[in-house]
């Protein structure tokens, strides 16, 4: 694919293709192999976003962010990965990895990669990790991919020195999902200890599919458990995506009665956040149904209750 920058009737024009109307993905690994154009206030960009959620203002990028995997707007061999969230007005927020070395950026083809998980995002250049970001600007919902090449007024060089047309050449753009068992807690068969309650219809934009399982538990040793159909076998890592908050408890996970890892505290002052901890590993000898139990071990002294808001269980190597 060629993305052309040229002059048309005295104005500099660019090119863009995106997957907005036909493909978006939540989490995974995304990469593009491309040759960037010369830099005279001109660039090639591989980026991701989601409309209109990018414009929501809630202090985080969980509901939508702009992710600039690469913008080749510098004359040197550097890239600056950037995150934008809370729109583009007075509430706009951003974070970036600074100018990072990108050897031979302006010569030949290179691979620009982005890995997104519930707890982090990572940026790669030619398969080398360049920046890891774990702040509140990370997106949790599906985003679509964009390839563009254009006039960049803030970029290095001078557009008047550009001998147009310039071209960015794209070999491929790909999205990968993890080889994993993914179980949405709100869709699983669930049960709780006597006197407790589980509600399978909680809603929150930060969660996959926008929904979660709310377990209202009352004391230490109370539990919620789910029947999880597991397809990945052998020793696997277990991740739990769950919401934190001021009324949450600490929990211990067990699989078929065997404790896994150590307790995790899901308390967080204020409106909370989203966490996706690796809670431990388990040897799944065969594919089939397994009982995942989350037992209350205590709570932060400031927590007002022992609730758990579980979004998704992921099992992967």
C-alpha cells in the first residue's frame, strides 16, 4: 500500500486508511511494517483510537484513548510513542515515552508494534520493547487501527523544502489475539456462600463487553465461585480482570479446591480503577470445566464492605 503526500492546487494533501467501520479489537498485539516518507514537516503514523469515546472526560483513557504507536515527524532516528485521552479540549491529557532511539528509521522497512493489556501498554520498534506505560490513560475497550501520511506543521524540517510527492509504503498491518481461554464472569454459572448474593448484570465501560459480575459478600471466608470451561492445558497463568473500589475486599483464588498464588486486595479509595493481576499458575491436566473460587481473606481498614466486581478470567501460557 502507498500513502501519498502531495500538493494539490497549492495545498499539501495526505492519505489515510482505517478500520473504523469494519474492525476493532480490545487488547492484544498490533503491528505494522512500513517504510516512512522523508521528513520535511511530513510524517507516517500508525495509531489507534475509538470515536466518540476518545472525547469522554472521566480522568482516564479506559473508555477511549488515542494511541500513537509511531509518528515519523522527526529528522533524527527517533520515535515518540504517545497516549492521549479525555478529548482534545481543555481537559485533554497525555503521556509519552520521550524521544526513543529508532535505528535507521528513515532507511528501508521497519516494524512498529503495540501491545495492549488491561494493566499496561507496550510499544515496540523492530521487535524491541521501547516503552511501557501503566497509567490511567491506557484503554480497556476496543479500538480501531489507522494508517496515515500527511503534512505535520509541528514536525521537523520545512515543508517548503519538500520535493513532493512523498510516499509511505506499507507492507502489512495486523492484529493478534492471545492464545488463551477467556471467560466473561457475568456469563458464567456462579454461586456464593450462604447468605451472600451474586448479580451477573453490573455495567461499567471499563469492562470487556461493558459488564461484570458483582458478588456482595459479608465476611471473611465468604466466597463467589464460577464454573469455567478451560480449553488451554498444561501449566497456565491465571489473570483476573476486576474493578477496584472503596467497598471491595481482599480475596484468595483457588481452582478445584487448590489455592493459587497469594491474596489480592481489590480496595481502592475513590471511584476505583481496573486491575488485571496475574494471580498465580495452575496445571490444567485436561480441557474441561474447572471451579474457580474467590474467597474473602479480609479487607482494607478503610473499605466499607467485602464486595468483588469480577470482569473476566483469562488463562494463558
